[in-house]
């Protein structure tokens, strides 16, 4: 099983679809269709969100769910659908799904069961997917969007249901032309499918809904929510109608793997449907894809060609029985939920909503901040994390959950700046070394590099007077009214001292001599 399975693609039209489905990383200019339909048209939007459950083992086998492993190495006989194998449910997946439902105010069902969804595709070796069609594990619930999330108003996006199902394998189309390669490492990984009611009206609301759910899943630890890894994937249903008339015919857009692409796909699909309706054409119910490069949706299949999935109860898995005691135990273990956490952080540390949102977006970001902020200025801490650490990690292609800088290290930088040992600029240089793998504290790096801040007033006066004497033309221009040159003089001193001079002392000394 250590090599790809090969499936030949003989249809030219199929190859064209595969080509248009390829992932292209490009910049998409943000825009809104709000003005197009705010008076005459209204969009109705619903989401189907698939989140990989954060379990080390798969839903029905003991194979690892580790990401980015060599192809077809995390595959058991169950994942590959060998005849005679019997699935056994992973209780961890059930536990995390129940926790997610409770956090969304859903109604966890006392009895739920699994079904087989039949269809034939190369990355589904059994010929059916095990899911929950007739009796999902949870019904109801909601996601509330408010000014805390970036809206000017408050609205509820109701949850229709949450169901547990197994993920499929992965088809890879861009290695050999005309050949689809199959990697079954993902096959059998546990998924939560979270289906919303069609309560969303704009692409912004849709993007904020996914972002808020992503934050919730990370807070609970029920999914890492990494869309770039395929851990969180979205399908969206979009219809358009004239205000005051019945809802229009919906189209489904499949496999949107970033919030930016989700919003762009919704906007261009709304534009497409409005244009068709204004021409007097009807909208055909169909499944569509989104072409990133062209920034447009395209037809995959129509209603007439939609698959009859022939759902039937899964005979090899007994019903899930969820008791009240089980629910109570999970409810008591729920962590602080995102909205409550936002309010607490803003009040406790007096930091902005924007900063809080940035911390919460990274898995473990809040815990990292709070550990460092003990007995330190929270504004200094959050600024160093968001404006410096995040940028350095991104530049070096390091995810925050692999952040090499410990809380002790980052805290030591802030302490060194506060004590006057280094400037903020030198602090950023030290942070860069830490991100690159230096595991020492700030004080050790300062000593080894000779970066301790120069605070001797007499020595700084000599340096400042020397720079002024070497630049009489600039001194004359400054005295004639070109006050912008002051920062130039400061820069010359910092260059002379290799950024080790105390900025406040430099400002005071230059002010004294120039004025």
C-alpha cells in the first residue's frame, strides 16, 4: 500500500473539469455585490461545513490521522474496504462532536445511528460512505454574529443538524496528465458535518460564520480548523430572488477551501444569478465549482445528473446511545467559549477587539499571551506577539502551533526592554534569532552579542556632538525650519551606536544642542 493507486481518466471533458479544479494561489480583489441587490434582489445562503475531528485515530479504525505523511501509509484494511472487515467507532470522535453540539446550543439526540451513502468514486474504496442521514447526532443550535465578530448588527445563523461521518481518500490530478492518483491516508478520518439553515444573506455573513465556527472548534479542541490542510472544507448553497417573492432555485458550490475564496465564490455566483434572472432566464438547480484564476463559478453537474445515494441503515454499527450523565460530564468540561473569552480579555487586559480576535484566531494564542502577560504590561505583550512574532513566523512559513519561541523567551525580551537593557528595535532582532532556533533567553543573547543599551549620558553627548559637527549643512537647515531633519539626526546616532543608544536620552540630548 505504499504507492499511489492509479485511475486512468479517458474523458476529455472530465480532464477539463479536473484542470479547472486545480488549486491556484492568486490574489483576489475583495468586492461586494451588496449594492447590486440591496434594493431589488436578496440572496439566500446556507452552508455545509465539514470539519475533521481532532482525534489521533480514525473514525472506525486505529490508523493514524497524522497530516502530510507519505502516501498510503496510514491505511488499514478497514480504510481500504477489504471484504470481511467490521468497523468499530472511535469514542473520542463522538465525545468531541457532542462537545461541539453543546457549545452551539444544539440538541444532542439520545439515540442516533449511521447510514450508508452509496456512490462510486475512486477515492471511496467501499463504494459507500458511512454517515448519519436519517438520525444525526445533533439537531438545532445557532451561531450568533454581532459587533464582536465585525458586523454592525446582530443576527443568528441557525444550525439544522450536526452529523458524524467518515472522510474519503484524496484524488490527486496534477502529477501526471490524464491520470488520477489516489491517496487513502485521509480515508476513514472522522468528520463533523455542520449544516446551517439558509439564514445567511451576504458573503460577509458567510465568511464570519465560518471564521467564528473555526475559532470555536479550535477553542474546544474538536478540530484544528486548518482550511489549507483540508481539515475544514465548505460547500455553500446560494439562491437569489426579488424581495417579496418566493425563494429562488439554489445552486451548490462545492469544495471551498479558504474563507476568502468562499466569499468571492458567493459574490460572483450572486452576480451570475442576478444577471441570468434580469435577462429573463431561469436558474437551473445544479452543483458548481469555483475557478480561482478566473474568479467565476462553473457547472459540475445538473439536478438531472445528481446521484441517487440509495441511503440504507449501516448494519455493522449499533446505534449511538447518549445518556444524560454523559452529556453532563462533557458539558462540565467545556472550556471558556469564544464570545465570553473575547469580553473577558478586553475587560481584564484593556486590549482592543482587533487584538483579541488576532490572538483567538491562532490555536493556543490566548494561552500564550496570558502566560506572558502575568505581571507584565499586556499592551507590550500583545504588540510583540501580533506585530512582530506573527510576522516572523509567517515569513519563515512556521505555523503558530509550531512556534519555537517559548513564553519565557518572549517574556525575557519584554523584561529587557522594560529594564532599559535594549531598545525595542534590538528586541525585534533578538526575537528573530529565537524564531530561527536560538533557545536562549534575552539576557544571554544580549551579553553574547554586545547589544546592551547605551545609557551613559556623557558618552552619548560626545557621539551626538560629533554627528552634529560633521553635518553642519543639516544643522543649518534644521535651524531654518526643516524640523523633519530631527529624526534624521536620531537615525545617525542609532547607526553610530548600532541601535544600542537609549532613544529617549538621544532625543533629549539632540533637542538640547539643536535648540
